C-alpha cells in the first residue's frame, strides 16, 4: 500500500496515483479535508499497538501495510458541518492538525518527502545559508523590514535589485465585494525606484538580492540520487524576463539540459542536507556561463516540464515509492 497525501485540486497527486496503479500498486489517496468528518485515524500504545486508517465505507488500513508515502499536497482538516460555533470549529481543526502533523513519526516508512523536513526547508533564509555552505553561488542578499538597511544595501550594490517574497507569491484581496488575486512574483527595481518606496519596507520583511542578468534559467528536479535539469529560456519573451512564473509557455522554450557533474552532485547534496527526498531547484545561468542559485522549492511542481521535455520525473518518483 502506498499513501498519497493529496486533495481534489491536486493534478500532480492525481497523476501519480494513476501511474502507481498502472504499476499494479494499491494506493490510498489521503485527503486531510475528510478528517475528522469522514475519515478515522487511530494510534494505540500498549494492547494492540499500531496505527490505522478507517475509511468512510468501513474499510480499515493498518499502518504496517503502508510501505511509502507521497507527501504531495495537504488540505486543511474540516470540522463537522453540524458544529456551528466557530470557536469550537477552530478548536477541532487545531487538534486534528496536531495529530496529522505526527503522522511521519507514526508511519515508519519511506516518505517523499517528510513533512517536517519540507516545512524547515521552505524557510528561504535557511536554504540560502545551506546552499552557500555547500558551494553554490548565491547573489548578495538582504532579508529585512528595515528601510535603513535596504538603503545601505542598495548603495553598496550599485545596480538593480530583485525584490521577492519570503513565503507566499500571491495575495487575495476583496474589492467591492469581489475577491481579486494578485501575484507577487520577483520584481526587478532600479535603485531610484526602490528608494522612492523605501518607507513601505517597514511594513513587511522582504528578500532583496542583487539582480543577476540571465542567459536562461534552470529548473532542476531532484529525486533521491538523480537530478533532472530543464533549461527555461525566459529571456525569449518580455513576459517572463524577470520571473518565468509569469507563464508564457508557447513562447518560452523548455529543453533538457546536461548539468556539469559537480553541479549535479551539489544539487543532490542540497536536497539531502535539507532532509528531503525530492526538491525543485531554481538557478540562473548568466551570459558569462556562471550558475547562480536562487532557491529550492521542497515540494514543487514538475508536470509541465515533463510534458514539454520528456524528462522521466514521475516515473523516477514512482520507482522510489515502489522500492
């Protein structure tokens, strides 16, 4: 039995479930949104030690039958609809989340990847420190909410600055009764423009980095001992020049890329040192051919790259889970 932590809107999880079943594996899609309303999860010590899932149809899955877990996308637990008091609903969600957070300690098997490691590895200051220690080239970086520190940083750089979020690359606002989503992707700012908005920095911490000119970018997907590199020619279109996540797929070539052996080894090492089995690394290749580390997404997307390049990322993940 292979458990896939997923939810209804997770296309990657659905794809992996289908592939695993095509390989003859029994798969249990674990949607946290069904807990505790429809799904029973139990753990006992003493008489009848063990861990189990009880499905809505009464089927029980014992923990020892689970050989691996794909930690794809987790939903939030939902309190029963019959409970109206919001304070009680919030309490149920907190208690349920606390128990679900313990699953990596209760299901003693291979995780792709351990949720605790994913949580820590998602902290960008931490991953930048680890990447630099391993030997990646990291741009001069400042993370702060101090306008004075930003002013000093910009003065030393003498060039444009890349401004980034620490955690969420987007926000939902309500305007005139309607919700509007705003993307907060990497923004290139000239020194004068940044200094003009300097007082706003106090409101929220941000990442400020020296802007690095690009020949193209790399998305490197690591699965255990293998690193699959895709060159993203983001400079081919104005839309994706500053951040390829402003997708313009039709006009942005994606091609398989052969990493130098030393860089391949560093990518594997970074994922291991962060305690992960999987990770998506973003890098820049400068016009001079230098490889510059930007960040690692510990639980990133890969299907669009697989479709465009034919890189066997999903199959490699399937084989890891089946082992």
